[in-house]
C-alpha cells in the first residue's frame, strides 16, 4: 500500500496528474486526499465519481479518520462530509448520477438545490426541485430562477411546464422560454408572478410592451416598462449572484426595489391581491401611506389592504419585529380615524378591527386553506374580535374549521367560534381543542387573552372534554373554567386550596393554572361525582371578597338567596359584577337556570343604582331576556351620573368580546354615559395588534 504522505503530495497538484492517477488517488487516499481532489477544477469525472461513491458508502469511516488525523475530540464540530458533498455537487465535472444522489440526501437544503440546479449541466431532478422551491408571496422575486441555465429547458420541457398547475413551474417557463407562442400564452397567465417573469424575459419584447400598458398588476407593468440588466458568464457558488439567490431561497424570496416602488406609489389603483401583499410585505411607512390613499373608498385596494394588514406577521424581523408591528397598528388606526364614515362612532382599534373584518368577509385574495395557515403566526385576523366579525356565513366558518382540523395547529379563536356553531360535530370540536396552540400573552391576566365558551351552547360533558383537551395551551374565561371546575369534587378542592392567594378580579389565568397543573390527574381516572345543588358551607360564613363570593356561588357552597341577601343588605359591597356574572353562568349551567333567578331579579331591580348589579344584569341576559340597546343605554346614563363605573366598563367590554359589534349599537344620551361606552369599546379592543405598553 502506498504511503499516505505520498498520496497527499500527489493529490496536492491534481492538474499535473493523469486522469487515471487521480482516479487511483480517489480510490486509495484518505479524507485529505479526497478534499484536495474535489477542490480542484482539474479533477476528472472518473475521479469525482469514485470520491462520490466513497462518500456515500464510507461517510462514517472517512469522518472518523479525518478527526483522528486532525486531533479532534468527539465533541468538536466536524463537517468534512458536508464539505465534500458541497464541493462535489458544485464541481463542473461531477457525474449527473452522483449529483442526483447527493441532492436526494439534501432535498430541502437551499445550497444543494441551487448548486445542483445552476450547474452548467443540471439534471432534470435538480431543475424540478429548484423550480418548485416556493416564495412566501407572488410579489417576492425568486432570484434563483434566473440562475437556471436556459439551454437546459428544451421545447418539450417548456411546453409541459407552461401547462403545469404549479405557478412556480410556469414562472420558470416564462423566464426561460424563447417560443413566441409560449410567451404569448404565459403573458396572459392568471398568476402575477408568471406574468412578471415574462416581463423579465429579454426575448419577450412584444409581450413586454403589451404588459407595460395593459397588465392589471402595477408591479408587472413597472417591470415590463424598465430596461433589463445584462448578466453574462457562468454563475459559480462563490459569485455574488449565487449568494443573493441563496439568501432569497432561505428567506422565501426577495422584495425587489422596482416592485416595492410600484406598490408603494400605486395608491387606489392597486388590485386587491396586490394591495393585500403590499400590506404584508412593505415597510410600515409605505403601508400607512397606502392606507391614507386607499382606505376611504370601498375599492379593491381598500379591501386588499385591510386583509393584508390583518394577516401581516407580527414577529417578522425583516419588517422590524413586534415593536414595529405595534407601531404599524397604532399608525393605521390613527389613519383610519378621520375616514370610513360607515363605522360611525367607532374609533381607534375598534375601527381598525371592523375594517379588517369587513375585508376578510368579502375578500377573494386568499384561499381558505392559506388563510387558516396564515393564522398560525398570530396576526390581527386571528383575534376572536376580528374573526368573529368576519365570519358572517356559517358555511365559511364550517369550511375554515374543517381545514383547521386537518392541520397540526389551530388558532384558539377558531375553537371559540366553532363552539357556538351547531353544524360542527363534537368530534371536530375535540380535534380542534387538542390542536389548539398557545398564544402569546399580551399583558398580566388580560381577559383579551381568554377564550370564552358559553357553557349553555353544548352539553356539560362536551364542555368538560374540550376544556381539558385544550387547557394546557389555552386560557379559558372564568365562566367556562368555573363550570368545568364545578363538575368534579377534586377540582373544587384544588381551587379552594389555591384561592387564598388570589387578589384583584377573578381571571381565567387563575383558574387555568389549576386546570393545567392537574389536567393529568383529572383525566387519569373517572371524575368524582358531586352534589350539584346549593349547600351552605362553613367557610362562607365569614366576610368574603369578590373572588371568594364568586367561587362559592359557582361551586354551590353558598345559596343564591343568602348571596342576594348579603349584597342587598350591605354586608357585602359588590365591586366585581363581571366575576359574579361568570359564577352565575357556571351555576346555571350546572344546576339549571332556576338556581340563579333571585340573582337575576336583584340585578334587574338594582341596575340603575349599583354598578355591580348593572354589570351582572348586562351579562346575564341569556337567563332572562336579551337586553335591548336602548335599555342598556338608559341604565348606563343613570349610573354614570354618580361617577365612573369601572365594573360596568368591563362588563360592556365583555359583552363586546362575546358578540363583536354589539356595544357599538348602545347610544347613551349623557356625556358620561357616552364616555362609559367609549371606554368599554377601547377596553375591548385595546390588545388587538398588541399593547404598546402596560398602560395601553
């Protein structure tokens, strides 16, 4: 056997060796020899074939010997096999079969895909993989398409891809075609990225002229009107064009200056799809400028902008991340304030939410499957208040829920809407609940982050299953969580144990901690049955705070008659009527509506005199009768004359969260009454798009 040192010396200058010598070196040499061969342009096809074969078969041994030769420890990073494969797939003389084997090993690595596809002699497998590599948006440039060698696309391939259902392949055909008939057909393609590719093709002079004057997409017109740059010479993995295309593949495409400029300056002439993507991709200043220019009219551009802002990724660092997103939401809300008279007295984020919801309700720019997928990033459109306004058709909601059930993740807002839709089955609901994703909390114990399932919409057994399936990821409202707690003796004990540490208002977060911590234990065995009626317990004889009173009512440890007597007689000064109403909802669900009739009667009688009573009265309408807007307005006017009623503001905000658009119909006559309703609307929508700070 030859001396390894001699082999290293021979491999150091492959250009001086005969092809047979290099092939022999590839067969006998150690890893350093293989590295030297693949790095040299003088290595022939046979030597590279042998290297590729050894890498495929002896990868573990080659890496181990290289580690030993270099004195590397087991914990040290070593990428010698990766380096060999990268050099092989980019080498101009590596055999086609060897390149396809390497590409099959790295099918989703942008470097290997681009290096194989931009090769002077690419294989069809490499071209197909690069051609189908998607962009995040049809407005983003797939820079790697221009690097594919045009000579690799024969007439048959071009004709086949022109008819392909995948617009990505049609785009490649449009960029590299030479046949006038093919270019004419592709210039009328429904996909804007395909037409823009025709506008980028230097062999499509006639089609470019027509696109420049007639295309409905402003960025296609701009591309067709501009002079095309010349890029000569072969692209190598070390070139700037390769690096730019590789970066674009990692990022899902690149927003080119001409496209951004055309979108930002188009104003109301934008088509709906273009406006939608402009709102999702352009910097904040340009988006706000488009809102100023377009939002006032009910045009396709206005609809597209509304949908695009609703679906914009809040955490996209390319657009400034969450901080810039919150600024955008605030700036757009301000821009909408003097516009959109159809929204009457709505202001701020409430008007923004209504505008986005109206856009979602009528838009055709985003297919339903893509819409459900877009909810995963947590945009405004996935907020319960916005989605609830947008889902005006039960059929649309059923379609979205069916699509969501087939995914791995489900936004909690869809679960909340699905709960109230009778056309959806228990099985589908449980499927959605199991897949519900955790949403990022926007503040401390905010009701805005709670999902509210009305315990009276479905059976208690279904409610229990859904809540226990989703409670690790979802925070449920107090009335939802309290109902589930009241069904099982163990949960009651857990809540009573945790209750002494709770302060402030009763929140879903408090109850959710108990459900999450004990969810495993609660589902491991059969539920502990418990008496569902009311029975005075000793611990309730003392003075109770609002949280304790609400929990005692929900679990039946105090009778409604005693509770009403204490509140009416002044022994308990009720401040949190919202928490009491949640507890009453739970009690009614567990023991029947008759159980809380004395409380409903008390709140009806005292609504004009006590804010706790008015708060409870507003939220307990399902157990009495729907409160007319005029009656609520009159009660708010009467009570607000005595001062600010914080509990009433929170109750009205809760009413708006349950039925988006409800509170805007309430029109008090007094300045203080109007201020109360305005404060409630601001409170209901304050977290839409994120809070700018804790005071928001």
